[in-house]
């Protein structure tokens, strides 16, 4: 009994002590994946000295105008929901450790007294261990390792998803800022038009209807401006929330103008293969398939014997002698042969395989659709920049000349100016649509697109000017 018990304990200690709890063990691998796909770094805040350096880095980034990449970096360092997600790594790693441990042996003691209380009591001691657990241990560890890989992939995917959300909302805020600036221009232009209409009406050179039209147009412009201001506040707050900022540190500065279109969108030819290679949800599905397949192996090997135990028992008889010996208990497969569990595991493997295939098809479709949206958005923005806006500027210039020559009236000139501003607004919307579509394409392929060189801005800012009066009505 002594030799056998010692042997069992040594084996259990050797198998149970192979793995230690190291929650941050997988973090460098995730950080590498994230940086490869976003260009940003991540840290796991665990109240160490390095956290102070992270706070200083965040303050430095917030001390100047944010770019899209800088906003992503702040969010990946400061977003608390992301920090909570990292704890999934600790859970998955602990489950991996748990899978490498044998079940604890069960100690039992039974004391029986002779009838009438005379004589020595009978004492029975036993130690039981699930011996099937010993053979299933390597397979269980493979299952847990596959789930651990799946958890790492899932965490990395959530980080990249946050990066995409931040970049998208950054461009929406920039577009909101630029639209707000233009709405102010519209309000100023319509105010000038309304003032001119009032002067003309006082001089008797226009009708009451014309004055009412200009007043209504000015009122609508003020409403549009108020709506733009409200939308700008909401968009700013949404980005601030994603950055994890609050209180005095929640003030951010961004450029009031969207970036111009890049010269070309590089690397879109093989967009499907790029998506298949980079999409982490697809990699996670593959890890889940592997874990399910490993679980099938465990089910096949163990089956109905999962509760079988070996026992070492000793009995101290009433005469003072010890009787020691091994024992075995195993389920008898009369009702449950384990076939149903094997069938369930096989179905789960086939199910996981079909889901991987379906997701791969969806990933390819997402990439193609997002590429089409990007190219369409580029075409619209290019048309506004190259055709519509210059044409409206030319019309305003020609109307100004005809106004100076007393060929057209002041309201035609002001309407031409409003149409020019409206074309500028539509260009801003098209440009914002392009950058949002570019982020959606990055989301569809699971990482950054190749960098492109931006086109220098060729569209002059639309300024709210009143008409130049060079003649008297």
C-alpha cells in the first residue's frame, strides 16, 4: 500500500505541475498581430510601473491635433472595455492549466463498531483515483490548447474591431467639423442675402414675395446650422467614449478638414486572398474547428469509461490486523454505451467545418462588396472635386461678372453662391463616404490597406461673401 500510494501521488504531482498560471503569456503574440494589422501598440494595464509610461504617452498624443492613427493608438491604450477583454486571456490560460491537472484523489474512511459495543472497532480506509483521466489527460490538454488559441484570436479580433470603429468615427467627426464650418458659411451667405433683400425692399426695388423667400431661406440655414452643431457634439462624444476619456481629459482636437483622396487605392487586386489571410474571425473559426475535433478524440477514447476508478483500500479488522489491496470500479455499458456522445461530437465537428466554409465564403463576399463601395465612393468624390465644384465656382464667377454688367440681379448672384456652397457640402459628404468606405474595406480584410499618397487639396475653401455691388438698382 505504501509503495502504490506514493507512486500515484508522484505521478499526479508530475502531471499537475507541468503548467503554471501566466495570464500575460499570450499577450506578446496578440500585440504582434495587432501591430501588424493596425500599426498601433497595445498594453495590458495591470497596475505596474509601465502603466505610468502609457499615461504619459496618451497625454502626449492628446496634447496636439489628433490624426486617425493617433486616435486609434489612444483608444488601444486607454479603452477600459478593451482592458476587460484582455482578462479573457487569463481565463483561457487558467483553463489550459486546469486541463493539464489530474482530478484530486478521493479519500474515504469508514468506522464500524461491533454489535453491543464490545471489542475493537473495524476501520476501513481507501483512496480512489479516476485512472481513465490519466490516459485522457494529453487529449484534454490538446482540446484546451485549441480553445486557448481560439481565445487569443478572438481577443486580437476585438482589438482590431475597436481600431476600425475608432478610425471610422474619427473620419465622421472630421466630416462633421468640416460640414459645421460650411453650414456657418451658408448661414452667413443667406444672412447677407436677406440683408440685401431688406435693403432692396426698403428702396422699392423688390417684391414682398422675394423678401419672404430670402427670409425663409435664412431661417432654414439657421436650422441646418443648429442641427450640424448638435450632430458635431454627438459625434465628438462618441469618439471620446471610444478613446476612454472622461472629465478634464475629454477635450480632443482634430483637424477640421478631411484628408484629400489618395492618388490611387493600392493593393485591391488580390483583396479576397488578403482577407482570407488576415481575417482573425476566420482564424478563430479554424481554431474552434480544431478544438471540436480534439474533443471528438477525447469522446472516442474515453466513452462510457469516463467514471472508471482504481482504489487502494485498507481494512483494520477487530482483531488488530490490516487487510490491504487494490480495487476497480467501472460503469457497466448496459444502458449508455457512449455511442450517442460520439455521434454528438461527430456532428459538432461537421457543423464547425461547415461554419468555417460558410465564413470563408462570406469573408470573400465582404471583401468584394467593400471594394466596390470604396471604388464607387472614390468615383463620386472625384466627380465632385473635378467637375461639380469647379463648375459651380465658374458659374459664380460668371454671374458676378454679369451682375457687375447689370445683366442679372443680386438674387441670381446670391443663388449662384448658395449653389456653390451646396456643391461644396456634397463634396464633403462624398469625401467622408470615401474614408468611411476605406475603413469598412479594412474591416472586411482584417487589417490595414497599403498606404497611398494623398492628392494635394485643389478645392479652395468656400467663403461666405456678399455680392460686390458695382452699380445701383
